[in-house]
C-alpha cells in the first residue's frame, strides 16, 4: 500500500525501461499509473506485473498524478508532450491547495534541440512569461518557483539498463541526469527522496545538458553496437565469421565479449534506436559544432555519420525477422551466428530470414 505523502507517478509508456522504473517505484510504495488506451496486450501485462494502475484515458491518468515521466520512442517525444498538454488543459488543474502543477520529467533519448521542442509543446518558450529561465541560466536567477506555467518541465536522460532487483533485495539501475531550473528535489515534500530512489543527478539549471550527456553516452554504446552488427554480418557474408570471432577472443577478448553481447541483445530495441541515432547526429551537429567541423566556412555535416548508423538499425528492424523480436519472448537472434546469418542473408539478397 502506498503512502499518502508520496507523489503519484504517471509513466508513458511501459516498455522495457518504463516497466523497470515502474517496478522500482512500486517496490518503494510509490503509486504508479499509466494510460493503456490503444496499447497492446503485452503493455497491459507489463503494467499488471509491475503493480501499475491502468487508466482508460490521459485525463483520468493526469487527475491521479503529480509527476509524469515520459519514456517513449524518440520519434514520439514531442507528440507525447502535445498529448499531455491537451489532456492537462481538459483536466480542471485544481486541487484543494489551489492551482495544481504537473511536473513533467522527460527521459527520452532526444537531442537538446528536441528537448526544447518538447518544452514548447508543453507551453514553455523563451518568449513566454517566466520561460526564459528554462533556456538561459542568467534569467530570473533569484526566483524560487515557476509561477507562470502550470507544467514544470525537467529535461533528463537515462544512462544504463532498466532497474533490476538483485537476489539480495537491493536494486541496481541506470543513472538519470536531469537539467532545468527546477530540480526534482524541489518538488514539494518527497522530491528529494524520489530523486534518490531514481538515482537522479541534477547537472545544470537550463534545458539541454542532460539530454546532451545522454546523447554522448549513447553514441559510444549504440554506435559500437552498429559497428559490431556490420562487422559480424560482413564476416558471415565473406565466410570468415569463425575466424573473426577467434581473433577477437585472442587479441581483444573484452571487446569481443561486449560486441557479442550487444548484437544479441539489440534486436527488440532496434526500432527505437533508428530515431535515436538521428537525434545523436542532430545533437553533435548543432550543439556539438560538428555540422561545420569547427570551420563555418566549409558548411559540412560531419555528424551525418549517425544517419548511416540509423540505417543499420532500420535494416535490422524493418527488413529482417529480427525486427519482430520482443524482450522476454526471444525466438531468434540470441546467438551471434544467428544474427550474423540473418543480416548477411538480407544484405546479400537471399530470400531467407526476411519478414513475412
């Protein structure tokens, strides 16, 4: 049973990460809910397994929530914010304490520019009253609270895998960097405790740095995975997969182990990573300066490498049977040999291993 003093949490949506965070929160007695309208039986089953309350529409969910955590595919981040804005407008927004604010914690794998779009979709813009402080750390620096907006926006990212409970009963999970003028710890009473449970680190007073940090981390972890997919599939196509794995084991065993682990675990998540790679390219190009490679006179786009990496995941998700894999229900691609064979057959024009 949840404590009446704990904030009520809404999560959109309950994928692998969302359901992991939901389980973590419910194990600490936080009331957690989600909207299951139009969702699959798999999503509803995950909600039930995580002790998450299911609501038939967004309005009902928001009426029962104080903080909303958005964890959706990157392509859906802005649309989800627009959806929440509409639902929040239709909810009375009133409470016995006066005008109630919704805290919106965006944990999507998006670029800083996209995070600013999410904020705008929620009604927070640099030109709006009180909005400048979300984008400029020198604006309204002495203000204690956001009196101009009925939604408090918190930029964030997730670094690491879903929370898991160990045999010793202790939880391990990802780091969650956040940024913006209002840290989660500032949420009424209980904000600091919630930040501790979620392993939240507030790193900056404006929107952007948290998502930027996430992009930098993901560029290495998921960028490496894409290179590994290409390497194993190419080795298979050329008939040297066994020899390639042998050399990895002999010369760089840690790299080989990591490569094999990542290519076999990625198929169910590849569809989400298509847009995420594009977001990384946008982040590095605009915020990292790589669009011009440090020379504005050249006008090149050196961050465009992530457009190609995105295509690797697009092939995996849309052109092979691996794209239909689900976490917890794996059938194919659980070995390096299978992943490499499926990809090689697809890339070389074989009719085998293509989706129906």
